[in-house]
């Protein structure tokens, strides 16, 4: 069986370092917000090219804390509108709603699966105050055009960078996380930089925002038992920070391996029944997922399973059709709905062997 994502094999490469870090952690007696978190925050800020990184509990909390921070600073007000892709994981939308802001869903580009400036502009109103872009599947949005549009309309731009760790914008040569006003990352185990549990981070160059998020994530404290704002408990776990520090050193190499596999798929898969993703060959895509479109998804997945190839669906139900978001159920987003009806994610990871990649290509061509 070719696994969709072989997490044990991915993490086995770091077993000795993980054990060493765990033993040091165990003996330190500092289990919450210790040196591991501080070191990771410095390392990840340096990696992204930002002034600040705040380690938090997960990607959803990272997004929510960014918006909470802007609310605390008075930059946003409850009820302000935030433009967000209809085609995304539901967490992007839930985070906006969690803090009392109003999500405005819009359609993506059919090739990139991401939102673009021309569509965003159609939905800007007097109450629009921010844009949440999602670098879906690991591919960066066209941030230059979006930032220009935002500047003209005095809007914030926040990156949901959960899937794009390490991607580099071709125009600015800046990494994901350093492209807009602030960015939220998830280090869920399946991500390109994955922890061994839940973890996340916020990156920004805005000192005032960073300062307030550092407080918000830890009960609003500025120092022990001194609470400046109404905060929460969204701290990055110390042991996860230690593990992430180990894996961060190998992230670029892992992303390069993903890119090499993706290029093989794009060149060697030749089947009119399978629509391949559009990719310009630059470093703006880290292929967290390799997503193809097929008309008869169930048949295609069964075919793959019969040949011992696992696959995934990201995502089977668009957010606006979820029971949890009933207020959006009557909305129509035909592009988004078509993507969610036909998308299939095929195996891609830095530990796939050449034989496994050869096999996936052959099976896809035989469909």
C-alpha cells in the first residue's frame, strides 16, 4: 500500500534528536513557555524573515488571535467584514466568526484555487476592513495585486499560511508569513512542518500587534499574575516547540523533495480524465497537497484503492454547505462547489521512494 502520507516514516528520521530533546525537556522542569518556545519563535521568525513570531496552540487559534489583536488595538471593530475564500478549510471562516467579525465569502480562481484581486474588489463595501487570503494546498496567492488593492482601500491583509510554510513569492522573494500584515500558521502533524500534536504560530512585523498577541495567548499577562487584557490560554506547547526546532532545519530540503515529485506528476501523468493543477514552476508552491480534479470521484478513488494507493479529499463539503454554517447554506458558489465535488489529493511527501512515485504515475495513466 502506498500511503497518502506516511507520518511514522517522516518522523522516524528525527527519532534520535526527538528523544534527546525530550530527555532534556524532562530534566529541565520547565514544561510551559520555556526556552524551547523562545528558541523556536526566534528561529521561525528568522526563517520567515519577520521581526516577530508568537508560538500558539494551533492554526485556528493563530488566526483568531490575529483578529483579536486587531480588535484589542482598535484597528478592527465587532461586525467589520472580512473577505475570505469560499474554497477553504472551514477553520478560516470559523476564526473570523469566533471574534465577532463577519465573513464575506468569494469565489477562487479556477486554476490556482486561490482568491485574486479582481474578485475581491467586487465585494469591498463600506464595512469591509480586512482580507483573509488562504494559500491553499501550498500555493501562494498573488499577494502583490491583493496588497495593492488593500492599500488603495485601507484594508488589512492577513495570510492563512497553514499550508504554505516555506513558499517564496516570486516578485518579492519573501516567504509565506512575511507577505502581508500578519500570518497564521498551523503545524498540525500532516503539514510540511508538522509537530507531533497541535501547534501553531503568528508572524508579523507589527510590534504593537505582536505585543498584544504575546499577552492574549497567555491570559492577557504582561508579567506573572499581571493581566493587561482579557486573554486566553493559547500557548505553544514546550515539547512541540522542541520537536519543531528539530524539523525546521530540514524543511527546505523536504519542500524541495515535494516539488521534485510534483514536477514528475505534472510532466509524466498524461490522462485526459485527470485535470492536473496549474503550476508556473516557481518557488511559490510547496505542494502541501497535490490535488487533481476528476469527474467521477468515487470511481477514481475506488480505482486507486484497488491498486493499493491511498488518497484524500480536501475537502468533500465546501464550508457554505456545512450544517454548522447554516446562514450560508443558500449561497451559490459554482466554482467552489465544482472543486469540492471533483477534487482528490494523491500521495506526495518527502519520504516517497522513486518506485512509489513511478507506481502512482503508472496507475494514474492507466485510469
